[in-house]
C-alpha cells in the first residue's frame, strides 16, 4: 500500500469536476454527564453533499480527502475525546462515486481503494479515539463500511437500505466490508450480506434487520434518533453500557459458510461473475488474515475487477439506471403533461388493487375502483385498506397518513364514478374485445382530456383505441408484478396517442417512482417480447428432447432464474397467452409449445413440485419425441442467446425503442437481468452475437 501522503496527492490528480463532493463537517458536541461523571466532547462529523435526500452522499477522491481532513482535525484536537460520523437527513452515504472514477482505469481504482482504507481505518485503529458510526438512513457500500470501521454503531430502525451491493456491480466490497463483516457477525452472515443479497436483485436490509444481524450495537427510532444515539454513546463512554458481541465461530461454521457462498456464486452466476467468486475468496481469507492483509486483499481484488469486462458492463448498467431512467429517451416535453387529481381503476381484482394502493400512496389523490358487482368492489377496496393497515403496523406510515389514504380509496359498480377522473387505467381480463368494451363505456362518462391507460401486457394499443371518439388519449401503461416491487413501467405509444397524453403518462409514472421507458406499439412491447422469444426457444428445445433440468441449468449468469422456474413464477397460462399473441404476430419466430398447452390444460401452476424436483405429472405431459435431439447446456445457451440477439436486432430495426440502451434498461428493471452483464445487449456483444451500440 502507498503511504497516505502519496495517496492524497494521487487522489487530487485523478479527481474530476464531475464529482459531487460530499463535505465532512466537523463540530464539537459536549456529551451529557451524570452525577458529575462526564463523557467528554465528541467531534461529530456530518457527511453532506449539499443536495436533498434524492441525491445521496457518495465518496469520490475529493470526498475522501474532505473526510480525511475532518478526521485528522478531530484526532489532533485535545478537547475532542471521541469521534462520531453521521450523514445528512435520511442518508449516511451510498458508497463510491463510480461516475467520478470510472474514466481513470485500474490505476485510479487502486488509488481510491487504498485511500478509502487509509482514511476509514483511522476511525477504528487501536489506540485512537473511541469512534461511533450513527447510521441515520441509507448506507450502501462505502457508506456502510465507514460505519463498520467505527468502534460502535447505532442505526435508525426506519433506515431503508443497508448493504454491500458491490458484487451486483461486478465489484467487491473494497473499503473493509469483506474483512470486517465476517469478523464482526460471522462468515455466514457475511455471505448473505456480501453475496446472496446482491445476487438477489440487490436486496438490502432495513435498520431493524441490520441491528438484529449484529451490524449495529443499538437501534433507535424517531426524529430524535441522533439525540438518542449521543446519549447512548455517552453512556458507553462513561462505562454504564458495555457492548457484548457474540464470539464469531471460526471453525466448521466458517467452512460451511464459504461452501455456501461458493455454491451460491455458481448457482446464481454459473461461474460467469469474477466478482462473486472473488468475494467468496475474501470472506474465506478473512478468517486468519490480519487487518492489513485483509485490506490489501480487497485492494488487489478491486484492481483486478476493474480490469474485467463485467465492470465495464456494470458501469454501463449503473449509468442507465442512474441517468437514462431519470430522463426517458423520446418522452415529450414535460410541460405538456396535464394534472392528475383523481384516478379511476377498472377492475378490483389483485392487480387492480395493487395499482390502487400504489396510486394512493404515491399521488395521494382520490382513487376509485369499479367492478361488475359490489362484492368484488368491496373486496378490492378492503384489500387496499388492509395493506395500508399493515404499513401502519410496521411503522412505515403514520396514523394520520393511514387514515387519509384509506379515505381516498373508494369503489363503485357504476363507471359514472369516473366522471371527475383525469386518469383511468383498466386492469381487466387480457382479451381485446373486453378491453375495447371497457374503454367504450368509460369514454361516455369522462372528460375529453381524461387519459385512458391500459395495463395490457401484450395487446395492441392502436387496435384497442381504434373505435373510440378520442383514440389520441389512449396509452399503454404496463406494470410488472409485484407492482410495488418491480421498478419498470412500459409506456406504450399507440398509432394515434398524442404528446399531451404521453407527457401525462410519463409524469404520472415519475410520480409513482417508476422507471419509465417509451415503447412504440408492437406485440408484447419490450420485456415480454424478449422473454417470449426466450421461453419459446427453450420450450422448443425441451419439446425436441432435451431434459428440463439441462435447459434450466444452461442460464446461470444470464437470466435471474432458470427459465422453467421463471415460467412457474409468471404462471404457465400467462406465458402461453403471451407466446400465442407473439406467434400470431410473428409465426415464423415465436414457438407455441404443445407441451406447455397441455400443462395449462391440466391446470398445473408450476413445472416443479414442493420438493424442488420436476413434477412427475408435468414430466408425463412433456411427451418424449420418437427421435429426441438432446443438447448440452452450452448448446442450449448458445442457441437461445442467438435467438435473443436476432429478436433484439429486429426490435431496434422496427423502432420499438429509441436505442439498445432502452432494451437493457427494461431487462434490468423489468426482468432482473444482471448489472454485471450490462442487461442483455452488452452480454450478446461479449458473446460475439452482434453489435447493438
């Protein structure tokens, strides 16, 4: 490792004006005393980039320099007896500022890796001043690691996201996480935090869960979180509170955790993610490594990862999610958007009820559900009210807000209840005649400017609007299930959809906190079309004779889950309907599996039984052909990826989306494709299956 003076100089050299600098504001806080016994003065460092909570604190070279300066000042001040680190409201920090160091190459990554270690470790070095990490909100990557270096930690119970997501980005925790976490909470918990959660679509922990895992020593709630944390810190310093942490098992439990991590990396990535495998190695090595050795291993791993194509793909994906998602390509001028002051939802089933919950929570306007009879309406409204009550019980909303939101949701049998609605979305049966009939009825009672949105997953928006008096106000508004979790919202422009309708749809999608992508009307839009080609091809391969387990084992590291597991999750009937729709449009390319049709006819909801094995009844429905063609996993993978490359190219040539970036953004946010693959097209390019950029 280079000496700190050299690192600071190099950091200044590689720093960029693109970095949004997180300042480290140091102030002295006199901690309370009891019965004349004082706790001294804390040097409290607050991380703040000067922006609101929508732009989290991050650590680029200049931010690390600023933190180093603040820590040094606290250490040098004889009046300061302890150090605390916290963040601006709701945010501790979101890790490294990837955009500010991406252009510097492996050398820049090495400098930032070593500098982060050198600065953070000052908080926890033996013989230094006692330090406290006050995790007052989001803490990801380096944001969590800066707290882990402290001697003690508290966390706000409502902190929304704590984690080490680096493996999802083709990196490893590089500022102490891979060494400190297993030595704090054990190797198995480290495998969960460092590997399993990132590979599970970037899952994170809430504050309470982080405390229960052992990442923090105390948990507090409410607006006075920092005050409670300071009181707790004072009690620790006075010796009134002694933190007792469980001893970490360094024997068989550590071996078992490493074995679990290795199996996870293989199952989730097929060995295709260097970062996943390297993370397991770091956890394995942390059992016996010294702090210096553990941090040096992280430096080496980060530098190595920075030289892989997976990191380039990850940075590309990160840029899509952070930038392109916030400025959708092809969206009309936002000034054309009309206000939405009331929402109507046609249907009161599960999907419609999920939509109602989302609309009322995000828009906080009246939401009216309609259905064929009062029983269905009451059930839908009841579902929304019950979900709001669950949020209240978990402390995620206040009593006032819960009551207000429930009062905003109502139901009716007569669509005349939509008379004052500015935005009506249908969530009824996926049948063109049904949807056309619904819109014909709604058009009779709403204003001429009311947006008519459809949640169809595959049907033509143009055809759906064709018979209306105002077809220009019909737009596709396709959510993904579960609605509250999946970020993607495909906004589909029909043949006559006007700019005001589109602008209103995009503004509404943004208010719903969804990732919106413009799609020109075409069968099944983006995600379902690509997944339809994917599932059609794997269905054909199975029908030709390749066993389901071989096919399912071919896509680790490509898709978020094996194809027939995905089919079971989506539902065989829905998958069949999507493929039939696509076959009707493109019969030469989209295959409809007779075996899948038999599975649907037999009302089987999954290809797999409760024990995880292939359901024998489904196996019997597959019908082995007289002359089976059995492919290897590699052959299956190549054949299916070749088909996906063909479909992606056709979609770009047809103008379904503005650019390949939109295909990738959709597959990442709507289908869970990996950051470290860059979504889909970057993977296809790396496999030599075409050029898309």
